[in-house]
C-alpha cells in the first residue's frame, strides 16, 4: 500500500466507511487525481467562485471562512481536518458556487479530482465509483444534518 493510499484510509474514505483498498488505490492513481501540498494561508476555494474539482484532505488543517460582504471581517465557519471533502458538490453540479472560502492553515495536503477525472473514473470503474459516490453522499448527509441541527 502506498503512502497516499494509507492517507486516503481515513474519514470518509476509510475501510470502516465501506471504501475498499482497491477503490483507494484507483483514487490515488495519477490517472484520476493529483496530490497538492499547500503552504499556510493558501486560498484553495474562493467564496462565490466556481470550483472545478473535489479535494479530499490528507493532512494538515483547512479553515472554511465566510465574508458577509467585501468590507466585513472573515468569519470562521469550521475546521476541515484530514479525511474530509472540500467542494464535493462540484462533481454533481457544474454550476455550483462556493458557499465559503477555504484556506490551508498548517502544512496541508489534499487529493484533487477534477470533474473530468471523476467522469473518467465512473466510466472506467463503475463499482469503485459507486463506493466513492457513497462516501461523498455520506459526507453531504453529515453536513446537512449538522446544518439542520443549527437551524432547528
């Protein structure tokens, strides 16, 4: 198992979440993704921008921040730790806009999968794509539940 595959075996892509080692190996391959390392304070996603890829956090820490308006101070919405997705809606809705900015905080790295790579992955490996989409769906469900609890 490669170092990247070991890093992928956490959070939403872990064995315990129902994602197989075979799926992680395919996700880690250069055919479908790339590993990016970010310096502290690097902006990954800009609020209201149109992200073009999904990121799975491997190491370090990311912050989701929001601005009420251009003159307002940024507000910390949450911490994104290893094992979580960023911009997952992008894979399913090409017209989606980022609801917050995301920036790297500490020696952060992430696996990046473009929309085109996701389509190629789904076409070439439908069974593994189903596992991956299930993991993304579980991540979205968790975020929706948390958001509902805040509102209710």
